[in-house]
């Protein structure tokens, strides 16, 4: 095992930025609606702006698409769910008439971002602070364990063509960390053992969200989605895992009983 001199060169910057992000996020989680919803809407505005920029929409069009997505998400939140769903689709469809290329990629990714973000707001409303913190911890521990294990143990790369820094050791460590989080919440909340499996699945979804964003950046030929967050790059670089996990959690909550109860879901 050997560590290069710069293995942790960006750790302090990442840590400071991460603490600030966590403080704002946790405050909004605790406050609930409307503050949490407004934070998610603001994040989506930036995410779609970053995506549009990476796909060569141009500065003005990118701002327009980001603002449109935020407005549609807020409207969808305020309307009954059935009436709001078409608005979540409309943000991606709007890109077809605005972008000169990469229309399909923008359409698919924007719809997924909108659904995941809407799912986050519903999850906070329906299940409260405890289960929102569980989701945040699953994603955070996946990222933290992966970061340290990957740099300490190294080893074979997970998918070097798409994400050159991601290793199998870091990927596996993320799953283990998520399982521990699931076990801890199972014990505290008296939930069923299936919570451990759900936690690991969300960890995997979080990593897939990270890989999906890496693929987009590689296609666009950029290192980061933007330069808004020191040590982290853009907002999408920080929230890619949460988007993947939230999207899968939305499906889990639609198909199964959540939170799991002892003896079965």
C-alpha cells in the first residue's frame, strides 16, 4: 500500500466546502417545507444550467433552461401530484427546441433530475427528518468511504474509461458503509432487516449517478460541471449521487412498504 504525495492534497478544501454545504442542507432538512423545497428548487436551477452549459446550449439558453426547470418544479410541488407530473416532463422537452445538438441526452437527464428532485421533496414531506437524514447519510457515507478507501487501498479501476479515479476498493467500501448506516437506522427505528438491502441499493444508485455524470463530462470534454464549489467543482459534481439515490428511492417507495417493517415489507 502506498500513498502518493497528492493523494489528499484537495482534502482540506473539499472538507471546508463540504461542511458548509452540509450545514445549509441539514438546516433545510430540519426546517422542512417550504425551506427544503425552495432549496431543492434552487439546486435544480443550477443543475440544469450546468447540464445545458456542458451540452453547448450557450450562456443565455442555459440560464433560461435552468430558470424554467426551477419554475416548473416549484409549480409541480404546489399542485396536486397528478397535475404536477406533466410539468416535470416539460422541462426536458423544452430543451428540444432550444439546443442545437445533444437534445436526447438533455431530455433524458433533465427528466431524471426533475423526477429525483421531486421525489426528494415528497420523501421529506412524507417521512420526516429521520428518514431524510438516513438518505443523506447513505449517500454521504458512500462518497466518504469510497474517497478514503480508493486513495488508501487503490487497486483495480472500476470503469477507467468513464471514471478514471473510481476503484473497486472504493466502490465496495461505499456499499459496506451504506450497510452500516442501514443497520444503525434499523436498530434505532425498529425497522425490518430489508432496510440494510435498501441502503446498499441506494448506495449503488448513488455511485451510478456519479458515473452517469462522469460520462456526461467526458462527452463534453470538461473536468467539472462548473467551478461553483471549491474542491468539488460544480453543484452537479456534489449532488450526482443524491440524484441517483433519490430516483431509486422514489421507485422503492412506490413498489414496497417504506420504511420496512420487521418480518417483511
